[in-house]
């Protein structure tokens, strides 16, 4: 289980459950400017949930694919139409 928070320049898992009652240390992930929404799904069909974040002020989405070790890749920011939702 991962809890995520979006801030101006990062999507951050605040805490990630490590089994039992322990949580892994949080890690910051950079996303675009003025993130407005986040979604999680298996976008690349590898069996792991990935993240996509809409970025209002730079008309892009940030895609972060999950690695086997449950960290995420560096963002990829394809451009979109104005103000992605």
C-alpha cells in the first residue's frame, strides 16, 4: 500500500507499507508544473501499478512506471492539449 501526495514539483509516496506494521522511508518523484490529478493503473502491462499525473501549467502529463523493486522510473512528460484533466 502506498499513500501519495502531489505537490508543485513532486509526486511523493508519503509512506509505503513494508509488511506487518512497518513502513519504508518516503521517496520524492519529480513531476511537471502545477499537478492537478493523479491516476494509477498498469499502463505498460507488466503487472505493476504505474502513475500518471496531469500538469496544468506546462500542458503535459508525467508518467512514472513502477520498477520491480517498487520504486518508480524517472518521469516522462508527453505534451497534451491545453490544461490536461
